[in-house]
C-alpha cells in the first residue's frame, strides 16, 4: 500500500505547528518571572537546609527542563537527604 500524499500538506502542517507553539510557548516575560521565582525559592530552600545541617535542594521538573507550558507554571524542588539520617 502506498502512503497518501497531500499537495501542500507540509506547508499547512508547519503553519499549524507554528500556531500551536505560539499558543503554548511561554512569553519572555513569563520565562523571566519563573526564572526569578525559581532562583529565589531554591536559594531560600538551600539556606533552610544549611541552617538545619541536612539536605541539598534541587530544581526538577518542567521548570528545570524549560518544558513548561504558558499559563501552567509550577516549580518542583526536591530536597536530597543522606541515606542515613
């Protein structure tokens, strides 16, 4: 069986992809805000861990990977503790 070919479908597909990206990609302002808040949260968590003498905070998830979607901000911080506490 031969694949079905559509004339002009590649161009329309690219236009659709570009439109989707415009809708889901965070704006530069959103990226700046999330970066600032993430850094602040990570620093405060690091200081708290130092004060308690345990743990090491780590930014993870979509914010860390830069894969979060417009309007869907969340910040995931893991705190790594020694196995023997």
